[in-house]
C-alpha cells in the first residue's frame, strides 16, 4: 500500500514569459512548468493546484500550490530538488507536508496582491516588465481616499471581468494600502514607485486590475471619489474604469489561518479557550 | 556647408541581452543598437562614444554617450525619437547639445558604479539578472571596514583584469558607500539588498567587480581587512580576491563638472572668483 502525502509549495515567479499560471494547450504556463519538473523528479504525472490563477505577465512572490504524491522524497526536499529542474524565472522557496484536506485555493482565508505603478516620465529598463508606467498629472491623495470606498464586504461585480451570473460576487476587501516604495533601479536614489496592496478574503477575475485601473483614473481626475462608490453600487462592469495591464501585478502571499499546519501548534491552541 | 552638432545622450539599459556596451562582430551590443537607431532616424552612419564600456550583463542607469551629427533634428528631440526606434531594454532619458570638444569618456571627471548583492537564501526571480546572490555567513561590518582601505589615490593594478603595462593604473577612489536598499521585489516588505556604490575619477578594466569580489570574500571571512591593504600594495592581480559576476553591476552616473554645458551658467561662474 502506498501512502499519498499532500505537499504545499510556496512559489515565486516572473510571469513575463508565461501565458499565466494555468495550464493551457500549446502554451507555456507556470503550473505546467512545475508539473513537468515534478514529473522529472518523481516520475509521477500529477496535477498541482494553485491558490491564485494569475494571468499572463502577472508575477508572484508567494503563490501557493499543493499536490498529492506517492514519492518518498522528504517534503522539505522538494523545494531545492525542484529548483534544480526549473527555469530561472520560477523559484520554489518552501515545501512542506500539509494536512490531507488542505487545498491551496479553497483553504485560503486571505490573499494579498500588490500593484506597482511608476509615475516617472520613463521607467528604467530593468523594471519595464514589473511596473506600470502612468503618464501625466497624478493625484495620489485622491487615489488613497477613493481606495477606502472599496474596503469592506461588497458585491464587486463592477470590478469583475467575464462574470458568471451564477456565482457569488461578494468579497471582503480587508485593506487597501497605498504607499511609496523605493525602486532598487530608479533614476536616482529617491526614485519611488507607488504600491497599491489589496488584501481580501478572495478576488474575482481581474478584480485587482480593474480596481487599480479605476483608481488610476481617479488620480488622473477622470472620476471623483463619489464616482467610485456609485460604480461599486452599480454592480455593472461598464460603469467602472479600465483594467490596468497585467505586468504591474504581483501575488504577495496567501494566508491559511493554520489550515496548512500539519500539527496543532501551541500558539494556535492558546487562542482556543 | 553643413554644421556638425555634438549631442550628448544619457542612457539606461538592462545589459542582460547584450554582449556589452561596445560594438563587437556578429553580436548585439548596446552601442551598436543605438547607432542603428540613429541611422534609421537620421540616415547617418555614425559612431557614438560611451563614458564606460560596460561588459555583457552589466546594466546602466546613467551611461553617457556623445556623437556628432549633421541632422537638423533639435538635440532634445533625439531622446523621444530614438526611444521609438529602440528595443525596450534601452532607454535614452535625456539628449542635449554639448560643446564641440565634449567627449563622453575623456571629459568625465567622476563616475559611480553600484553593485547589488542579495544575501537571502534565494533571490526572487524578478531580480535574478539584477543582483548577485551570495551564500552563507556574511559579515557586513568587516566588509564596510575593508572598503575604507581602498579609498584614496592608489595604484589599483591588483584589482585590474588584463592590465597593460604601459598604462597608468593609478585611480582616485573618492568614496565607497555600503548601504542596505529595499528590494521592490523582496520576499517580504523588509527584504533588503546590499548596495556597494563606488565613486572614482576613473576605473580600470573589471576594477569594480574585482573590488566587490574581494570585499565579499572579506565578508565571508576568507580575508582580513589588513589583507586588503596588502593586496592593494602588491599591485598583483593574483594576490587579490575573485571577480564578482557582471549582472550585479550598474553604471549609475557620470559627472563632467560642467564640461557638458553649452553655455556658462550663472551657478558655475559663481565659484570662479
């Protein structure tokens, strides 16, 4: 009898050269590339399941995936072993055994995506696939105000592409943090990028990109803060702003609130009276 | 009669996909790529002269080049016009007319190169061509101490590759600043890179990379601070440490102390009594 183990991977990738996370016919995907590496390593043809199906050009720092394996390779050895098989634009930075019922997508309770914007006249070439350059006047204060209108539990249909009428479009946006982060490859030491970090219990298709596209149009004066509230209430995609391009987007982390822990930890037990 | 104008370009590039700055037979170079763009724009087959001949894989934020042209295109229009002709990994971020005798290389009085090091276990894929990942224990304090031994006017033969005995190997290193810079693509918000910025009146071939390679070996405990002084005095390349790889290196800026100004400016005149 063979024992199946559930292994969780934490994955970073530059999405530039992939058609996205998800396996697609005759195209290179992050998922397919990792599945190929697992097959070369273990001989098993398996499917891995990711927490977020990032689009072509979207990056990840902390994507999470899981897969069931019969392999006797110690779970924590998968990361270094797979890294030897993977191209340089994908890195597994952690691998560990997780409970059998753990699912990278369905067990997630929170995720954070970050979008990077450069308002400089030109973006340094080294950052060209990592940030969205936005031209012209840009009112960051209004953008930050508009962001607060989206925090909370709402029907985000107005910020969803290809919505299916059957599915629930309610999500809870826990936080939207707008900040300036230094660019390691800026024109000068003080060159900063605008980072919009959105934390939610889940995201609809293209939700971050349509929120960011709309917020940028607010910053450019096309919409007011009240327009954002009106868009949200309309539940109509055609009422909201445009969709920001994929390459500024990065999946930062996924939180499982302990569901990815193999053993109950002392710390977790403390919060149960 | 045609008038020749001397035009100065300020150039940023990601060096990953080039055989270096300098034109080489049957290889793609930054210089050759820009010369091709100028030819398509003006019809002129001209040579441009760069301030620093960066190697394959080395990047630039503020490389400077000049060329003489008969074109009637206003000098400041070269930057946007060339950017339309250039691939995305090269950007001209400034173009202006300079005095006829200005030479990007020979008129330079100071340059700064910066080297980025990542001491994390793994480097995020988005930064893989931009930083050098260094493994294991790393004593940053000793590295900073060792750096001070190289400041000043010295014969840097011990830190020069392919030295030619006829040439003067004395250079003045004005400053070596070791600092932590935030990585826009780190594993977490506080992920920082180690930056070594070296400012000098000129650099020998591979000087920054052999200084950085040696300093990293000091940080790893292979050499002491006194060894660095001994290496410098030896004027012998075989006495110093190894050469750091090219991809962590970036040419930051070139200073001409006003020699690139077409007109004497009020500010410059003030310092002459």
